[in-house]
C-alpha cells in the first residue's frame, strides 16, 4: 500500500515476543498497516489499529493469534485506543464526526459512546488506575493541553496551561498519584518529559 504522506509502499504486522526477544509469534497477517498494539489488563488479548479496510479501525486478537475481531467500522480514523483498568471498556480517538473526539466502547466493540463534543481536536485518552478519570490531549483552549474528565465524559477540566505544546501523550503512574507527559513549554520544538499531580499542580521537568 501507499503511505498517504509520501507515497511510499509500507506494510506492518503485530508480533508478540518474550521480554528477551525470544518466542516470536506473528499475530496479524494482512496487507497494509497493523500497529500500535497494547495488552488487555489480563494479558489474554492485544488491541491494535489497522488500515486493512482503507481507513483505520480497531481490532483485538488473542495472544495465540486466534480470535481476531474488528471492533469499529466507522468512516474516519479510529486510533490511539486504551483499555480501562478492569479490561471491560476501551477509550479511543476517532474522526468519525469530523474533528477528532474521544469515544468509549465495551471491550467487544459494543455500546460506542461519545465522551467529548467540541470543535477542537481531542486525542490520546489515558485511564486513571482506578478507572474513574480519563486524561486526554485537546487544543480547545487554543494550544495542545492536557485535560481530564470523568469516565462518563462529565466535568472536563483543563490541567495544563503553557505556551506551545502544554502537554500531550499522558501516562499515569500505577499508584495514580502522578501523570507524566511531554511538552515543549520550555523550548519551542524540543519536547521533554514532565510530571505533575493529577489536578495539574506541581509540574516538574
């Protein structure tokens, strides 16, 4: 297939390996792009995105390469998905309504529900360890910043407020006490890693 950016031909599959690189298992075998994999919390499934049908959709596959299942079928790009800590739900980014929004669905693809509704780009959802909060990236205030919301989409709150890219690509600590993210707030175009409290306070490079 041709990569939309530069016309080059590309194809990728999802593989599984032991931590030392042994025991390789090929999980997908399709033309086009299969990538951005993540384990379910119980380690039995792998969630990934694929362009095999033209646009990008979300799929799961068992860790023995069986039971592949397509979860999304929308027109537009569905990507950057994240499992809830209990493995019952998946939050993801989609352009099915035009601008990029955050949706949530059951782990089998059912009950797809919109969590954000703004003309801005809302991206990169990250669940808190207790499953109560989702942090995401949004440019609704003019620049990319980190926001939080309840897992049902209510009570959105801006966490960062900095020049340039205030925050993106958030990840929670396992104990839920801090959030790490990248930002070029101190040097335009040069991303560094920062940490903060879940309420946006005490930002440290």
